[in-house]
């Protein structure tokens, strides 16, 4: 048996497909309910936010997430790192 050296907490603000900006706002609303707890997780356990984005049926330019000034400030108050993971899926356009 392998003993893991890490723990993970997953929270999806809304698991259905939605805009990145909407999901980010809902996540921040949730995390800000316990700002001190989140700051402790970030500091003591290396807590961070991971964003996984899956694009369907694209050929070249995928675009990317936009974070407005208000949400940058909200994120800054929680002090997390952010990791973006991008996936491309589907058939190419003809």
C-alpha cells in the first residue's frame, strides 16, 4: 500500500458548464466565508486554486479566462496561487 503525503480538497462552485468568470465569482463567494481558514490553508498547507478549462471543437485560437480588477483584489486578499490547466477536445473544424 502506498502512503500519500498530501491531502486534497475539491470544491466546484457549480459543476455544470459555465463561463470562467461566473465560476470564479462563486468560488470567491464561498472561500470568503472563512477568510482566516483559507489564509491558513494557503500558508500552512500550500493551498492553491486550480482551474481546468476544456475547449471543444477549436482549430487554433482558444482564447482564455479574464479576471477583472475586483476579482483580482478578492483573490489577493485570500493569497492563493492559481494553476491553469487547458484541454482541447473534439474534431477540427473543416
